[in-house]
C-alpha cells in the first residue's frame, strides 16, 4: 500500500511540478517561522559578545571574532567560506581612563570619560589645563589661537532631540568628535573633551574615532558622559578659571593584518551575480558590540542558515560578509570592492545591517523609477509582520563603494529611538538585544533577498 501511495505522489510531481512548488507567500512565511522558532542566531551573538568584546580592528579580540564567524559558516556546510586579508590600523584603549573637574569654587568632581579612537595617550600624569567651551569647530576661528593655546577645548554640541530620525541628530553633532581634536590642535590646544554623542542623559561616555591631519599635532582626546558635560558647562558659567584633568593610556601601534570573513551559497542560474549581505565585525570597547555591529553580522550569517535549512536554492550567489575595520578607516570595505574589481565580479545588490537590531521597520533602496516602484510592491509580504517602511535612499559605509558597479544598495532599517543609548558605549551589551527583534530582522532581510532574487528586481 505504501509503495502505491508513493507511486501516485511521484506521478503527480512529474505531471504537475508547479503543484509541488510553494508560493512566494509560503516561502516568506516559512522564513519567518523558522527564524522566530530558532535560537541559533541569538546564541551565536551571545558567544560573539561574551568572548570577543572590545574587538576593534587589529586586536586579539578582533582576530578571535574572525575565527569564530568563519567557523560558524564552515559548520553550516555552505558552498564556500574564505577570508579576505585586510591591512588595518591597530589602536588599543588601554586600562586607564580618568577624568576630573577641578574648581576653586565647587571643589573636585570625577566624571566618566572614554578615549577617542586613534587618540594618543596622555602619559601617566595626564593633561590638566583650563577649559575653553565651544559648540562648533567654527568657533575656534572666532576665538583665535590667543584664547586656545595651552588649554583644553571642550566641544559641547548636543544631538538635536527634536529630530525624529536619530541618525540625522547624530550626523548633526558627529563632526566635533571626528574633526574637532585635529582642528583644536591647529590652535595650540593641549587636549580635547567631546560631549558624548547620545540623546540619553547618563554617566556612560560614548567613544568613536577621531581623525588627525598629517600636518597637525596629535593631541589626546576623550568623550565625556552627557551628565559630566552638563556639569562641566554649568560650573564654567561661574568659574571660568576651573581646570579639567584627564588621563588615558591608549596607544597606536603599527598597522597589522586582519580579514573580512566571507561565506556564500552559490547561485543556480546566475552564479556570477552576487547579492551581498553584511555587517561589520569590529566594535568598540568597553562595550560588547551587540548592536554595533555584532547583531548585523549575525543576521547576515543567519540569512545563509535560513536559506540552507529551508532548502531555498537562489538563482544568484548569496554572500554574507563580516567587514573588518568599519569603525576606524573602512579598510575592509575598500578591500572588498578592490577584490570585486580584480575578479570582475558582478554585484547585483548589497544590503547592510548596521543600525542596531531593534524592531525592524523596513528598508531603504538606492533604486529609481520603475525598479524602485517594483521594489515597493514587495511591501505586501512584510506588512503582516509590522514592517512597512519602503523608502528611497539605501547604502552604508561598507557597501557604499559598490555603488561604482551600479549595484542596488539597500539599508536595513530597524527602529532607532534607543540605538544611541547603546552606540559606542559600555551599554552596548548582549543583554540589550531582544531575541525576537533580532530574528524578525533576520527573517525580513532573508525574505527581501529571496524576493529580489526570485523576481529579478
């Protein structure tokens, strides 16, 4: 009897093959179902956060993260896993970070500080001097060298809390951190203190890279917590002669070798056309880099796992990339694009997950005209999961260089209202990640990639 039933089923498959093929709706549902009932990605993120915290490029922690993500993808049994060697800067934070306001009127107050990436250390005695408070780099020119030389410049421009888009608020304040220390050095400043780039009012400093000019002195620079910045500014109103004292023992080392980690599922129809999904593996200490950007890396790996487990055979090659050194100089993105050019690769589309792994809202696309309209038509697949933002404008630091190939660039957009509570700080830990939000995002990315590939969008 069993043999007869099997024969009937087999005949039906041969005569009516379309009847055996699930619809795109069914495939999308299966992707979400598998993601939301699996804890594999969540446990992978736990390991990454707890075993490679402080994995800024060039460190032993970054090397451990490279090996872990490579091993995870090898064990999945996908088509190919390989490393792209990358030359990266090597800066280490050190163990000493101390800040103190010294006032003849109010006394002394220790405040939380965190060295900015690429900053030199202060030496064991630190930097102590009077403070000049400014809101912008342009104010330095107004003050002139006579009012700045020998002093510490305090950049105190807050992120704009009235902006709904927190990334716009971040962009409006970030220049004081990235370019402020170099600019202050040109006016003879001995050090720089920058208000943390966060909308939260707390005692946790938020770090990030700063960039020095070849012709300017490299002076020590730290971020100060928002509460500390508010107190420093308030005391300065009354005591204009107060001093600030900070000590760091961070250090720049010679450039070293690291790697992008690449894993892929080979396409069945257009194997030479590549759809890249990526996040960046490097992350700032003293946090664990859960939202920025361990979660984005793990989501990219999870897309491959979902395709593999569900037996989805993409027409194009689906490639997950763990980019190295996004935070400092983007050398991983530069190398990935150079590699693509050298190997005459065809990059059909690329998606970056680097806005945290909070609840997913939707996607941004670099497309225009008819192609953009066709992509918007995909919204119907995602609305049952509360994912509805389909907008023009896609890209990211690591996939941006692929634009030169005419690649469709896609931004994964989760909710960002809490993102800058964690960003570049000790708050960015595994415990702040909700498994369901992480996996809704993984499923959304996998579903979008599946649909773009299926419908040649």
